[in-house]
């Protein structure tokens, strides 16, 4: 199989798994409210994934040009190995009941594959991205804590309207930030410097297929395990996560929406008492996050080093 076709197929697989991993998480917090039906929610996310990156794709450019130089010789091979490594880590952890962040996995894997292949890697940018990613769940928790206070003061009758607004904000934030990891992989695979609509539409369609398949399982941990969640908590978490992720997108910093939502749920729970949070489940998720990036980096580094040695 020609290399060009193989890397495009790997990019397509990555988009499908992104839908499986992220689709349910985006809908999970609002499942107890009928304001946004799952079908409507998925359709909204898919349209925004197709449209928003055409307007701004700063986060995708960070993946492609600032973490490591994938536009040179060997960039496509290194990217392919990075995607395979990231997907392997996420799937193994998920099978062990430790759902994790695909964004963390691909950041670690792209860095490791770049180092293993001998591509130029910006240590400064990697450290900055990791620092912002580490801070994002805390920022989401703080923003959600504030949002819950605001919602508590307001009328409960308006919660459905708040939910629709919060879900739209969360969806825009995902398309502007976390969702652009799919675009970044296509940009490397196809040697693109921009975001043509047909590529973003392809990413969105593949995301939708993955989301429809994996939505029930992907949303279970966030909606049930972290918090004895009520509708108020879900809306506050969506608002907090949406604000956090969209601010990061504005400065081109890739962060994980699932991390921001998890932090948001914890923040919303703490606002009404720490006993509402199921800390053992939260710690299980945090431990998976802690493992994801370094393991992805090491596996991708080893794979890229080995393959380059064999080919050269």
C-alpha cells in the first residue's frame, strides 16, 4: 500500500476514535435534561467541527508546526507512528476501565515520534502545552464553581435555556480547540497548510460515526461515576469547561475537553459540598491522565527510532 494512502487511512481512523472517545463525554453532563436531545447534540457538534476550523485553526497549527517539525522528510511516517501509539495507549487504558484523554495521548505521541525520528522538537512549546493542559481541569473547576453559584441565584425555570446556551458554548469550544487534533493529523498526512472545508467536513463525518458507536460507554464515567450529578451540576460544568477551553483556543493552546469537563463536574460538586464528589473515581481518572502522556511519548519514541533505523 502506498505511504500516502496509508497515512490518510490512519488519519481517518484517528477521527473515528476521537468521536468514540469524546462524543459521549460532550453529551454526558446534560443527559438528565431534555433540553438537548442526543441526536441534536451530535448534529450540532458535527456541524461546528466542520465549520469552526475553517474560520480559525490556531490549535491545529500548534500541533503541526510548534510541537515538532512534521513538514520535513519523515514527518508523515513519524505522524503515523504517533497516531498508532496514542490510539494503543487510549484503548488499553479504556479496556482497563481507566478512560483517559486522547489529546494528552497525541501530544505525548507526536513529541515522542518527533524525537525518535530526529525531527526538530520545541521543548519550550511542549512544556508550555503541558503546563496549560495541567492547569485546565483546575480552571474548569473554578469556572464551574462560579457558574453554579450564578445558576443557584437565578430561577430554576431558566435552567433549560442555560443548558442550551452552555451546550452550544461547549460545542464551539470543542470545535475550536480539542476537535482540531483531527484536523492537525489530516494536515500532516496530506501536507496541508490550511483547513479546506472538505477536509474539516470529512473529519466531522468520521467523528460522527465514532460518536454514534461509542457514545453510551464514553459518557458513562463522567455522567455517573465522578459525581452524584444533578441537572444543575451538568449545566455548570458545561459552562465552566466551555469558557476554559475556548479561552485556551484563542491563544492556540491545545487542551482536553474531557479534562475540563471532569474538572467542571468536580468544581460544581464542591460548590455544594465535597461529599458530593466521588473522589475514588476522580483519582482513577487522574491516574490515567498521569500515565497517558509519558507512556504515549515513550512508545512513540521507541517505535519511531526502530522504524527509522530499519528504513535507513
